[in-house]
């Protein structure tokens, strides 16, 4: 048992050292948020059109600086999609090569005043990856009212996970074995204005497929 603990500690130290000197040791150049934005979908998805902001044509809104400082990603893309009926879906993608960037969105929701009503682990069907696991949440807010959300994590091996705890070991060990930084991503979707569970599932699956296509598998 002590030997196993020592191995885990040694792995942590090795990965930490690599993270501190990754550019020097590997020649790795970290992607920028502008590059991530350019790889994102440009067309409408299942009849939902991307609502562009005045300040950035590739985003609907910008996360605050505190979020960037805490998560340390190389890109966050926040978009709102709207259909002809006025229904909206808020889609956020976080791309990073730092394991600290990923966390369970459930705790963020609670910190923002959302009350969890129902939590479910299940799958959605994508064309690019088949069935992928997601965490589905029904929640309520005193000021904003009810909403449904789902999120999923995509590891460096292109495998999806319904929690970062499940992805963590793969994320860390792949970087250690390869000697190079490994990137993963996090997808979060929230329904706005009376969107059904089935419609949110379909949009999330189509969005993930489209990101895979437009980024050529780089996100």
C-alpha cells in the first residue's frame, strides 16, 4: 500500500515539473482562445442560430476575469443559440491542457443560487463518438426560475466522461507517458425558455458533432 502511495506522489511531482517547464522541454506552444474560437461551428445547429455579441463575433458573452484566473484554460467559448420560436440554449466549451480547469458544474450552479431538484447520469447519442455519458440536472432558481442542464468531459483520448474524477487519471497518466501536454474539453448546456429534455439532448449531441467536424478533432 505504501509503495502505491509513493508511486502516485511521484507521478504528481513528475507531472507538476513537466507542467512548469513544458514549453522548454517539449517545444509545446499553448493554443490561444482566438484559435479555439476560429475552430468553432459557424452554421446553425438543428435550427438554432448563434446569437453574436457586439464585442466579439465568436461569442455571445465573455466569462469574467475571475473565472479565467481560477480555471487557467487556453480557451472558453460561451454561446447562446436561439430558434425561430425564441427558445434558447446556452452552450459553453472550456478547452485546456491544465487539469485544474475542469470541475463538476453542479457545485458552480449551487454557488450561483441554483437548487438541485434532480440529478441523473445517462447517455446521449452522437454521430462522431456513439453514446457518450453526461450528467443531467434539473434545477430551480428563485429569480431565474426552473432550468435543465447537462454537461460532459472529453479527455485527451477522445473518450467522454460524466465527471472529471472519472477523466482525471487518464488526463494525468497520458501526459506523464507521452512527455507532452494533453488537452481536454468540457461541454456545458443549459436550456432557456421551456426546452424539453429530449431537445436539449439532441442539440448537445449535434453541437459536439459539429465541434468535432469544424475543429477537425483538435478540440
